[in-house]
C-alpha cells in the first residue's frame, strides 16, 4: 500500500507542475494523469477499510462493502436536493461527500466489527457465510449515514468556531495552534470547519491570514523524512522515504504521515512542533495570503503583495519572503527535531524482511530422505483386474485406477503401521477395491 500511496503522491506533484507550466485542465494529458494520481486519494476510504478490517479482526470483503457504500458515486446526486430521510430519520449528507475522508470509514468498520462479532455468536455455522455479511451491511451502512458520518461533520463546525474565536483573541496564538494541529485536523477531517471561513475571507476581503500557518507544514514532513532516510537501518524504510520525500515537496503528505512518521510516532510529534514554531513566525510577521492557492511551493504566488493592496491587508512588500523563510524553517526544524528522537523500526529491524499477509510464514522443516517401502495387501485372496470387476463404476476406473482382490476370508488388515482415527460404515461388496 505504501509504495502505491507514495507513487500516487508523486503523480499528483507532476500534475501540479503541469498546471503551473500552463497545461490546461481540459487536456487529455492533465485529465488522465490527474486521475492516476488523485484516484488513490479519492477512494482512500476503501484502502482504509482493508487496513481497519485487519486491525479490528473483521471480514475484509464485508469491510470493503461498507466503504463502497460510503463512496458510492450516485449517492451525492441523490442527496443534492436535500430533504432525504431513511425510514423517517433525516439523512445529513456532507457537501464534500465521504471521498478522501479518514475517520468516518474507520469508525464505520469498527462498528461493523462489533455487529459482526455479535451475529457470529447467534447465527448457525451452515449459513454464516452469507447471513452475517447481510446483517452487518444492512445495519452498519444506515448507521454510517445517519450517525457516524454526521457526527464527524458536526465535529468540524465547533472546530471552526473555536479557532475563529482564538484568532480574534490573538492571531499569533491561533497560528501556533493551527501550525501544531493542522495535520491532526486533516487526518480527522475536521479542517473543513476552517476552510469555508477562509474562502469567505478571500471572497469578501480579497485576502486572508486564517490558513497561512498551514501552508508550509509539508516541508516539516520533508525534513523529518530526510533525517529518517539518513538514520534508519531498514532498507524498506529507505526506499519508502525516497518516494514519500518527493511527494512531500509537492505538499502531498499522506504517504509521509500514514506510511512513516505517524507509525513512528515521535517523528510525527516533532513535525507538529515544527509546525507550531513556523506558525508562530508567520503569525508574528502578519504574513498574508492574497489568493486561495495551493500548498507548499504552489502557495508561493499567493503571497506576492499585489500592486493594488485590498483594504485592510498587509502592505509589507517582504510578505512573500516571510513565507519563504517559513518554508526553510519548517524543513530545518523537521530535520533537527527528528534528530533529537530515536528512529524506531517499522519492520522489525534491519535484518528482518517484511512478510506479506497477516502472519509470517513458518520455517519449513528440513526434508528427510524417503526410503522405498513395500505396502502389503490388506486382504488374502486372488488379484483381479479392475476392468473385470462386476461393478460398472469401478470397472470403468471412474473412481480411479487400481486392482481388486477376491478375498478368501473376511479379514482385512492394515497395509501399513498406523492408528485408526476415523471409522465409518460402508456397504460391503464381494470384491474389495
């Protein structure tokens, strides 16, 4: 997964470069490459469903069914007119849908795993294979749309209110908190409480400082990655950091966060600290964005002071230099702060190779040389060719090739030494086959 995630991030960076050099969004080159890079992130809930199913010990294909229900293409259009209910209960569907979200599908799979465990106890084994998934999907999907998803969307609104009030109290304190917590807010999908407010700022005032502290944080991840690359002793991690580093430079940090820094924990914390420090600098310098641009490098044009500065905006011509300094600060702090931490192993150590699947393959016992053995006849009697047996099924070799024995007595002995573990009643014929 991590390799594909990093590769998709690199393609998104390539698409951003194409857009920057003038390639039209309607061109086939842009459209196809954009789908190649963005498709993985659009349907991230599907990938997360698989990993969450492993973590919560849930049937993976049932978890996939839950994720497909959340990202179903036609459901957004169905809810576009509003006033949709489920058995009389109102359905609150987010305008941004559940594409690219993280927490809703994780919570959905967790709830589904509990429901699955319950039905495993009460459903007979003979019908478990299809009855359990039926009830899990039937119950969990409505819960996801009625409760789990709306709760996460609702949680983003108080976030927007809280941060707005902090901004009114002190822009510097706001920038510190936003820089420190932005990555966490994005992972939880709670940043959508701030984005609409920033868009409103740009549309009404022509400038905004609300999201400035978040635009250079990707370079803190890049700095941390560089340090991890230089210090890790795991070849697999080195390979992943190269791909993730490239994508991080183009503000695509999902491969970095989910694949490396977050599993290592302390490096992720250090990037949050770096984000807080660069956020403090941006807030103190009153760095202002004049357009709603991208992140990372592609945010730089947004900070050039226009000739006609909108009313109330920062008129400092060094505004863009403040942002460039913040980029450098983020990168250096990400590297230096990660240097102060221990780099943990992700795959068990430098001599341990990752094994696909849930369990590592057991070591194969050394093969012993087999000696020729003679298997005795189980009965005393005359050997008869199989085609001469008065039974059309056996005589035709439909049950396999072999011989028949016309026994002298009814005694049957085991042809080899062993222990009887199962006995059953069979119809006896004159011939033993």
